[in-house]
């Protein structure tokens, strides 16, 4: 595996843990384990996608790519919640950008 994919996987897993903490706080501990796992797994998948060996592009295009893939991946989770978890959906867009910028530090 190339270094970028490994960094993406680790970054996605870490951002997933942040999401798990956030949803646990927002739901006051009432979120199901399945919901929490699905949210964490969604972030891991985002990390793997962002970790793919993309060609070098400008910072602006990196931000746009990160936001687009964050939207794309997070939309599947958002739809699965019956379009109810808006915060996680928008966080996914931001996380896509964060991951892309983090991965471009190579």
C-alpha cells in the first residue's frame, strides 16, 4: 500500500472517532451502536478514498476535490439516516477538505 492510502485510512479513522464523540454528546448517549459504527465507518471510507494516489493539483482544486468527495461519501450516510443527521453530513464535507489538505503535506 502506498503511504498516502495508509495516511488516509488513519486520518479517516481518527476523524471517525471525533464524529463518534460528537454524536454521543449530541444524542446524550442514546445513539445506537449500529449508528455510531456506521458513522465511524463512513469516515474511514472517506479516508481511504481521499488517500487514493490522486495526481498533484493546485490547493484550490484540492479543497474542491476534498469537499466534493466529502459530500459524496457523507451523502450516503445522510440518506441512510432519513436525511436527519445534517450536522454529520456537513461535517463530512469539512472532513473531506481536512483530509485532502492533510494528505497534501507529503
